[in-house]
C-alpha cells in the first residue's frame, strides 16, 4: 500500500481501515462513533479522516474524535509489518 492510501478489511465482522501515512501504518475501526456509519467514505486531510455524513474529524493515528458531532474515539489497533505483509494485531484474533 503506497503512502496516502488505505484499505478496509473485515475481521470477524469488524471493519478496520488500515492507512499508510508517510510510510507509517495505522489501523482504526471504520466506524464513526457519532452514528455508527463508515468513516472511509470521507476525505483524508493530513492525518485526519472526515466522516462523510456529518463532518466529524477523527485522528487516524490515535482514533481521537477531534470535532463535533463525535465526542468518543474510534478504536485503534496496533499494526506490524512482517515479510512485507501489513498485519493488524488484536488479542481477539490470536
């Protein structure tokens, strides 16, 4: 995945968006905490993603909700790269 791009993966019915920001990988749940819709239909502005429905901004790096109408962070997941493969880590999937 090249810098500036993302991919959404479904892991046990959890949609996870994996982003490449300047060569660093980040993974957040593809879920707006304001209304439960997907975030990945929105614009990426630097290290933020903007919810396409109501314009809430979320940090791709931390999951933090940065603007109303969202006030709760979306879940984040550790990411590692092994043998060129990007892997999302979570105890639920071990």
